[in-house]
């Protein structure tokens, strides 16, 4: 039921516009999670996150600005995922690249973290160097498995891509009990930097987005958030980042002119409680768009 005095984000996002600033793209793939030995279910997340975002209200304290951003946000629907992961990632890359070339900022609703490599391929399509910023408890720089990509390999793939377009990789929220020494060694030998979970604060993100020098993409693995706030993920974190800190980072990313795209991944509705994690992911997208309204 719609009350005229209580508009929701979906009443504005769903409107077509000739000159969009943001575009929502769903990528319902968890084949990479399956290949990585994780628990499937993230493929079901995009539509649920979208629905939860649509039900949120525009920021009443910055109503006009937030509504203006929402009106200039379109929903492009979902990439048709076939289960042939490499082909699906290429399809996502073509779609993301198409929007990047037009100066539109994609917001991608995953899917497993294999989403991030398809996201990066958008920058390859647009021939645009990019700094990858990842909020995650895991480095996700594993080797391919039998020559196949998976949800634990996207950033090794990006760093080693023949294009050389990944000019830096930063990961915020690494858990020491979820990071292999070989992966830490790989980061230290690569164009990469990292921040442990206990080191990440709101000021960490204040600094990170303040000093950005080049175009950046932000990828958020919701398993970086403490399990009591985000239980429905592929690999729940007993100890993780406070949701408030992550939302602050999402807001700053939206506010930054350097951040050209954003993805939210690893929400697994099959293991969620009262849609708590789906709603948390929707809040992350809401904060990104709220930040964009303050640019």
C-alpha cells in the first residue's frame, strides 16, 4: 500500500530517465562460491536486496537531494547468469563497461564474490585504470582451481590481468584466522595493501577516500560484517566489522568523485534471519546513494 506522505526509494528509482547518474545491475551467480567449496545461495540475493532497498525511505534530513539522486538512478535488471561463470563474468563486464563509458556509476547486486572480477572486467571494457577497494574478511587472492575462476580468486585475477589496469588493490577488514600466509605474502609482493579487522575504524575510511588519486571501484563482501548483524552470508564472521563502520565507508564511497562503481556480494538468503542480512545490504546501497546526493 502506498501512502502519498510516505514515499519509498522504489517510487523514484524505478522511473526512467534520459540522463542517469547511477544504474542498478543484478548478478545472481554463486557458481564461484560452489567452486570455492562454499555454501550456495548467494544467487538468490539480488532481487531480495533490490526489494529491500525499494522499501526504504529517502533521507528525510536531506530529502530533496536524496530524491534527486534516486530519480537519476535506473534499474537495468539482472544479468542472465548461465552457470558458465567465465561467460557470465564477461557479460557483466560488458554491461558495466557500457555504463562506465557513459559516465554512469553502476551499483552491482551480487551474487558471490566472483561478481567482483566481472565488475573489474567493466574497467577493462572501458579501458580505464582502477584502484580496487575491497571491504572483506578474506584477501580473495587464491589460485585458480583446475584453471577455473571462483569466488576466492577475483583479485589475483585482476592484479594479474594482461591489461595491467588494476593499478592497486586495497582490502579492509582482513581476519588473521581467515588469511593464509601465502596470501598475505602475495599481497605484500603485489600492488596491494591491507588493513586488519581490528584496525578498521570510521577514520580508516575517512583517510582512504580522502587520499584517492585515481578512479576506484568499491566491492563489499558482507561477510566482513559481524555475524550477529549479518548472519546470512556464504562465510559468516564470528568477529567482524561493525555495520555502522561499513555503512560509513559506503556513504563516503558514494560521496567520492573518484569511486565510479560499487558492488555488494556474498549475501546468502538461505541462511538469513528475518532478512537481517538482506536489509543490511540494502542499507549499504542506500548509504552509497545518500553519499552521492552530497557530492
